[in-house]
C-alpha cells in the first residue's frame, strides 16, 4: 500500500482501477498512475473531454474495489495535464472510508445494446454499466445531445435483459481515431432491475480479479 502524507491515506498499488464519482450515481473508470507526497495522479476519464471536464478546485469522491468492500476517498482536483496522455492530479481531503452501497461500480461490456429515441432505433455495443448509468458505442449518424431522453435495452449475460429509460449525459467521438461515438446514459433503476445489474457487475469484478491474479 502507498501512503499519502496529508491525511495518512492508504492508496492501492499503482495501476489499480479506480472510479471517479462526478455526480449522483455517475462514475467513470480510471486508474492510479502515480503518487507524489500528498497528491496522486489518475488517468483522465475519456468521457470527460471538452466541456464535461471539471476544473481545478472541484471536489469529488474516488473509490476502488478491494475484495469484499469498496474504499471511498474524498478528494480535491488540483491540476489537469494539458497534453496527452491526460492526467488528473488529486489530493485527499479526508480519511478513506468503507462504503458498499452508495457508489456504483461500472463493469462489463461487449453486449449488444438497442437504443431508441422517439424517431430512431440505434444499434450499439455496451462498454460498461452500473446501477446509475451505462456507456455504449454507436456508429450511426443520429443526432444525440446531452439532456436528450433515450431508452436502452441490453442483455446482461445470464442475469437477463434490462430495459432502461434515462437522460444522455455526454456524447463524444470514440478515442484513438476509432470510428463511431461513445454515449453515456444516466438513469434511475427500481430495486429488481438494480439487482440484475449488480449481479452482472459482480460477475465482471470476480473475473477482473482472476485475470489480475493470473497476470501477476
């Protein structure tokens, strides 16, 4: 474990997946890049380019997922790098805490997604999902914008299919010169549907840990 001097914060090993909470039920996958005294650096989420990028001084929670729990850390954004690869530098504002319910882990990916507006049906591919939102890839030139209502249906492995209605948070070009766009949809889920998503993400977490052990 790595210790940040400001609030005696124990951080996981460099390279560990981390999640940045930028809204109620909305988080973005990242990873720990480095630790330097009382600050640490994470990879900038791809979904927060341009106007969606927070500014230095913004306070946000960061969490990671060791076995059997989630560790949540309150932080302040100190700096954002101005060239690729983009990085965020953060400092802890409080001691870490365990929290197994409030923040939602995004996981999974690869399943077919059917999106629908009032005028169009859109085929896409799931990149990840949580109880509070999903991110997917589409390659159709349909006009979509933040704030638009959108419906989505996706099969979550053996958990079954879920149908979701929500609001678009961001739409951006796929990174690295790849074709298509990434769409982030946020939504509220009833408990029965949230449980299906949790089971799907839990299976993904278990598989991620197994792959990490095998690669070590």
